[in-house]
C-alpha cells in the first residue's frame, strides 16, 4: 500500500497534466521562500483563481501527505514518534520541492512544504488515535 501511495504521489507531483504542467522548453525556475505568501495569495484571490485551483493547492498539499503520516508508523515500530514522522514528511517534501525546482516541473514553494508537513502530522495523529483505540480494545480482551 505504501509503495502504491508513493507512486500515486509521484505521479501527481511530477507528471499529472491537469495540474498546469507545461512543455519543458517553456519551463522556468520558480520559487517562493517567504512563508505563507502563496497561501495568502491563494486565499485573497480565491474568486479569481477558482475553486479547483484553491482547493487543489491548499487542501491538496495537506491531504496528499496524510497517508504518509499514517502509513509510515504502520510499516515500522521504530518510526512511531510524532517528531520523527513529522520530520520525515518535511524531508520528503523538501526533496520533492528541490526536484521540482531543478527539473522545472513546478516551483520550490516553502508554503507547500508547510502544508505537506501539516498533512504528515495530521496523518500521524490519525494513526495514533486508531492505534490507541486498538490497543485499548486488545487490552480489554485480555
């Protein structure tokens, strides 16, 4: 499941045509190093940009990384700490943003990293709640 998730994530981040990909010859380097600049821009201009653009950018960056935060601690007991999972999500997001910048497939956006890391943290919290519930249920059976 994790491998399938990673393949789908890679597809949407680097190859999905419906997310504004342009031919390589016309690509330029784009980056945003100011935290919350793009988030604020998307919110302020949400009517002009359209519902799909706002939701796919803001919510999509969060939702896209929730499975990472949920599945990673399922794979290994050693990766069950909130900080470790969140930092892993940040590192994955940093790698994605760097690849997007170098390949000019997207832009390096610190806001995307913030949203991706938030999604990872949410995924871990969901995992922790389910794991706690299952542990309590198992203890009651004993």
